């Protein structure tokens, strides 16, 4: 007999009893229970239980339950594909946030009708309630099995494993490599929807074969699936690539000029200028000095920094200039160190806070390029702080508070912080790491923002803290990072004269608040759906004369708006007023200023808010004062 605790209830069962049998004996209704935890490890319901175990059950409405549900649905989809396309070669099919995918090697790309056929076959498999069976065999047996089934991607993965025991999962005739766990049978697959098919390189490497990836979503109820599909539609409407074109903000010209390179149009460039001006002014107010560094540097600099050794695959090939090799800079930090080294620094000089909106160039694989969010040339919101050890705590605290302040100014209010600690391979002393990690945690705790510690996830040169912001659709974006660096001060041998006359190594703090300006702009576009707040709107007001006879008066109104410092334009086209209002609304312009015969006669205007509609008539000066209060409340 074995004894165990199931959700705090004490039970006694025969040896080799399964989790399902334990749940049944407990009197718990099994509906909705997909798997369980035994001493903290997630297992199938059919797993035999050890003596004196702490057992919990996992339901479909929990994060762990949803992960199992989605992973199982990906296996069901793979079986359906194999039934319909017998020559298919299977790759991988994990669960992901809000869904799942599976990669297939097929002769022709999947089409929308193909997805409909696959979904119909999945329904049949689910209806049959096929049990998921866990199988354990040797690696050699698994290789033999997958070779016989003509599954080369599975064989490739097996050849790279060192485990001598391999687990497979089978339902019906379908069998796949998998650690599990899975739902008890296919009938518990819940509600799902196949979303789309796209190309994906095997293992994400563009030198490998292009496979076909089918994405799907799955939840424990159809209502949740429907809500998620609505959420996806809203994301599609706010896609910065679509809005960037519709609002004439930026463009990319992959064929003529190269992929991943952003061309800022006048309206997009205006938003960028507003962001940059705000960024620079806030940095000056917070004790930073602005610097600039060149876009290229000799290869030797990148060898000293270590980027040539550790980051070369993301750097562009050297350029020969005067028989010397130069590199487009992928980072700004070595340039800032060059400035530090131009003279002897005293302990009295520290901290030095140097900020730069520095454009960098990184070779990103074509498969991961994504509009503004992932580009090959982008401008980094970058700064480096050189400080003494006794200054580190306050500097980190100030950086985090500064970052939160900036995010709030741009309309973000939901944050989460992640602190990453020392990995197995690191540089610097444990004492330095402990001091820096303690400073990060103390600074984070002072903000009151929820945080989590990711043990061993820091980069080799020092601990770091990242801030995730949530946009209006509830999606998380990581922009902010603050990293303590013991590596570059050592590599470049930078020092300061301490109070006792000795030479000491400064601590270098890397920090980016907004991250890449391109990416942050993309996030802002999607956060606001292109309808920027008044202070960020590239065009704040547009003057719309009713008839041609009011053109002269419209130009006077426009001049008054521009003289007051507002970003305004006039639409004098020979189009119906309703058409011009509709176009201005589509362009997300905050205010439309209508002027007709009556407004000209009374020397007034009729402003129209893009959300609230008509605002009545008023004098131009009154409108200007109202708008200025809205910009600077």
C-alpha cells in the first residue's frame, strides 16, 4: 500500500496505483482534470504514484492545463495532416502562448481550404476519444522506428540526444517523440481554431529547408476561443505595418534598398522628433550629458570589446578603408568607453552619465525581420553610467524610476520587472556580482512594481533588470533594461583615481529605457491604434473650409494655429466637406477645424474632435488655449 496527500487530503491506495485512481478514490469529480503534479512534477493521469507523495490535479482552466491541452491539440493536428498527406515529414509541434503550432515538410504550401480539411479531420479524431499512451523505449529503438516511418527530422533530433531512454506518445496509429504529458484521450481536446499557415525554416536557420508551419489556438471553452479570435482581429487592425502605410508614417524597400531598413516619412519623422526631443530634455533634467559616437570603427575595437568573438554572426562584414578593416557598429558602448579614456578620471568626477541616441546596424536573419519591431538598422535609446561601487545602488534606483516615469509619459501604466542573476559562466568576482544583484533587487523593491527573479539568466558580464510594459491590448513588450558590466571596464582597462591615490576600476552600467526608437514607435502605433495623443500627433489640427469662398479665411486660421505652435494643415481640395472630414478622421487627426460662411462672418471656427465630434463654435484664441491645456495639463 502507498500513502499520499491529494490536495491536502490523505489517501491510502494499492501499490502502482495511478493518479486517475487516486483522484477517483478521493471523491473528486474528474471532469475537467487533465493531468496532475506529483511532488511538483507534472505527469499524466495514468502515471503510477510513489509512496508518501504530495499530489495535485491540473484542470483545463489553469495555465499548466492549457499548455497540456494545446500541446495535445498540436499532436491531433499532426495526425490529421498525416492522414490527409501520407508523405508528410513531421518536425516539431509545441504549445505556445495562446495556442500551438506544428512544422511540416510537404510538397505544396498549405492553403485555406487545406486548413479547413485538416480541421474537419481533427474533429473526427477528437470524436473517437483515442487514448494518449506514453511509451518508453531505448534511443536506438526510437531511431529505428522513426527511420522506418521515414521521418528524417525526428531521426536528426534523436541523433543529437544523449538520453538512452526516449519517451513517445501514441494515440490511434499516430506516434510522435514527446516528453509529455498529454490529456487522457483526444475527446478532451476542448475548443480550437486553426489560424493560418506560413513558411518557417527548420530550426529557424535560413540555410535549412523551408517548412510549412500551421498555427492554431485552443482553450477550454468555445467562448474563450471566440474572445481570443476577436482579440486577434483587433491586433490585426492595429498592426503597425498596415497603419504605417495607411497613415503615411514610414516605408521599407527590400528589393531596391534592402530589407530591415526604415525610411521615415514626414509624419513619422515628426513623431520621432517629438520622442527624441522629450527624451533629450528629460535626460538633461536627470543629470545626463549627451554624446555622439561614429557609425563605424576599426575591427580592433570590436576585438577588444569581445563583440568580434561573441557577436560576429550579427555584425556586418568588414569594410576596407586605407588598407584597414572597419565595422558598422552593432553597439554604442565601446564608443562611450573611448570618450572615457581621453583623460584621467577622478573619483570626484563620478558618476558620469552619458546618453546617446545612437544608430546601430545588426545582421538580423530575413526570417525574423518584422517591420519596425525587428530591423537591421535602428537607433538605440542608449546610455552608460560610469560609477564607483558606493554609488551603484542609487544609480540603479534612479535609472528604474526614470524609466517608469518615461513609460507613464507615453501612456503605459502596467509594468513587470525581471531580475536576472549570475549564470554558470561569468566574469568578475562573486563579491561584485552579489553587490550588483543586491543593488538591483533593492532598487526594484523600492518601486513597488511586481518583479520576479530569473536565476542564472543574466549575461556573462553582469546581472540585469528588465521591465516589461503592457499595451492597450494586454500584450507585454520588453523595452527597458539596466545591466551591470564588470567585463568591458576590464577589457579596456579603464580606471579612476581613488581618494587614496590608487587606481580603481569603475563599474559600468548599460541602460536603455525605450529600447530601439523604431521598435518603440511600432509599439506606440499599435498601443494607440495610430491615434496618437495630442502631444505626439504629427498633425494636431486640419482646417477644412466648407466652400472655395472660405479658402482665404481658412489660410488665416491656419496661420494663427501655426503661429501658436500647433502642428496644423489645411485641406483646400475641391472635394465635398463630408469626404474631407472622413479622410481626416481616417488619418487619426485629433481636431478638424471647419470654417464656413458663418464662421468667417463671426470670426470664429467650428472645431470637431476626432472622438467627441462637433464642439460648437468658438473663437480661435479660445480653441488654442484649450488645446495647449490638453497638451500640457
